[in-house]
């Protein structure tokens, strides 16, 4: 099941992709990671999907990554007496805590913490920004506003407050239950929603306690003000362009996407670009040319993974969406200019032995035209540092830890394999060459570059680089 590309594909599972047949088809089409979106569905539904994924893993012999995406706080207005109202520009409209149906003059906003953060001039975006209100006067239990952009407003629409850091914890009680559910299942990554400040990453990390890797979703403008600290605390980053595009002017999103991807790459943290990548394929059999270009841009930027949401979860063409994304990625990575784009964003290595070794491995692989770089790693950190260099050849991530092998399926250019750790130099070469040969990355006569740590089996001790010739089934050197 070798992928002939470096960037990975995340496919969200949902009503359109919950059977064993469809999940297998998604995997065969190119999905490397499956996302369980806890904003929808119940625990029984997600467990059934998880069990199918793990059965597929056993059947194919390939580590498969599962990403649990927590819902986070959802700010919504209440209901209206007649289901919806029409708001006109310049009209006065009140938001309050009253537990009764709304009308053309007011509606409930059952979030007292929001009123605590409001002030004169604050803007509220309702229904993904289709309706805009400006606060004229705020109290602890209500806000008098004027309609800046009118339209139809119906029950339970979402509320966004651009430029406002809300006194709301990123983890709700529902999130805590969902997190424990996911950790009990054995998910590999946990994505955190509603991140505004570094503390919103630190607390869940303590709860996760190393049982999964933690991914911070950047969807709130407040998070951009703490970008370096959040990237430092998280194991991975997601550019969640849906809410980000509501609270930040659309014209700013492309530049922010590039900045976030660049900073995550420099830190050696996997970065996922998400939301509306092939949105038209929810109903259409082919994407728009603009969507294909959007996917291509993320690949040129060097993103580790690209995510399908509604396209694979509820769309009419889930498998075709994965196939299309796979083709676009392979086309971009086959462009002679692709390597130039990646090289323009190279980051300086840290002054550590591990970084020196991984940088040298990429350079040596280029010089000798190696078939692959083989990394031995217990935690996966060495393999991710190798991926940070965006080498020209595939990376075989060898690890005795199945959880590590699964997590590495999210990482650019990595083909992860669970195998016993090396016991000595001869065993190191034999195992690496055998895996390269068996996984169809090298043939007899090819060379591979191997990195490992001595003493063998010691986490975080990468200090060895070896060039090996791949022999036949019985002879490597």
C-alpha cells in the first residue's frame, strides 16, 4: 500500500462513509488518516467506525491513523417564535439571557460570558457572518445592538466575535467526555477546537498525558497573537479555515495560511490545511478549477496533510473526492518547480546531534541518489525531524511502537512501519534494507541512508548515519 506522494490525505467519516466497504475504498483511494468529528454523531457511531478502521489495519498490514476532532464551545443564539426573522440595516436589535422565544426586536444569547466581553463598538457575526451586529451598549445580561448587515436570521445560528478573546475554556464538559471516550478507544491524534491562548493547549495536554498526539486548530484570531507559543506547545497544527475565514477578512486568510504552514514546518510540527478544499464535490463529481488550485497551493507550501470534511463525510462522491485530491497532490509533486518552492522555505537546523544527522541524511540521499531514508525512532521525533527537511526521497519510519507508527501516518513523506528495534549495526542494516525491499521502496543494488541512535533502543539518541547497499533477500551491506 505504498503511496506515490508525500503530502497526506485526511478523510472525515460520516453518514456517507460509515460502512466497511466505503472506508476501505477511501483507504485504497489514498486516505492516510481518518477523522472522527465529535461535533456530529454519538459515541456508538464513532466506535463502530473506529472498529472498522482497526480491522482494516489488520487486514492490510498498514498502520492507519485516527484523528479525534473535539467540538469545542459553540456560541449560538436561541430560537424564534416563528422560526426566523428579517433584520434590516440600521435596525435596533437586543441580545439577552431571557429564556423565551425571540422576535424581530430581540433573541436569547444564552452565554453570560459573552456579555462580559462585549463593549461599545464590538461587532458580532451571526450565521457565518451573513448577519452583522454592532454593540452600542452592553450590560452583564444583555446588549443593545444595531444591524450593520441585515438578512434572514433563524433558530440556533452560530455567533462569532472577531477580535475578542472570550473568557471561555476551550474544553467543555462534552469535550471532556469525548476526549476520554477517544483515549479509551486508542485514537492517535486529538484536535482541539476554539484555541485562543497557549493555556487552551496546555490543559488538554495534561489530560491526554501522552496517550495521543495533540493538534491545535487555529480558527480564532486571538490564537494568531500567540502563534509561536501555541506551535511550541502542540504536537501538530491545523489551519481551520472555516471559522478563521468568518472572523478574519477573507483576503487575509491565504497569507495567514502560508505563515502558519511555514512556522509549523520550521518547528518540525505536522501541519494540516483544512476546510472547503474540494467543497463542490459534496454534490458534484468534479471540483472547480479554483478548488484544485487551492489544494495545489497547500501542497506547494509544503503542508503535511490536506483534509476533506463534508466532501467525504456527507458528500455524494466521497471516494472520488479522495481520488481527486490524490491526483492533484501527485501532479503538483511531479512539477519540476515543486522542489524549488520547498527549498525556498528551508529552515535552519537546531544545534543538536539529531538535527545534524537528519540534515546530513537528506543531503547524502540527494548526492548518492538513494532509494529511501530509513529512520529508527521510538517516539517518532527523529522521523519527524527527517520530514522537516523535506528530502527528495521517501522516509521509512521504522519503530517498534505501533502507536508511533500510526501517528507518523500524518507526517509528510513518511511511510511508517512497525518493526523490532535494531540490536546492533548488522541488525540495523539488515532490518532497514529488508523493509525497504519488502515495502517496494528499493531493489537489489539500490542504496539507502539509515539513521539510528546508539545505544540501540534509547529514545532521543539519534547519532548515527549509515549508507547501505540493498542486496537480495539474504545479503545486505
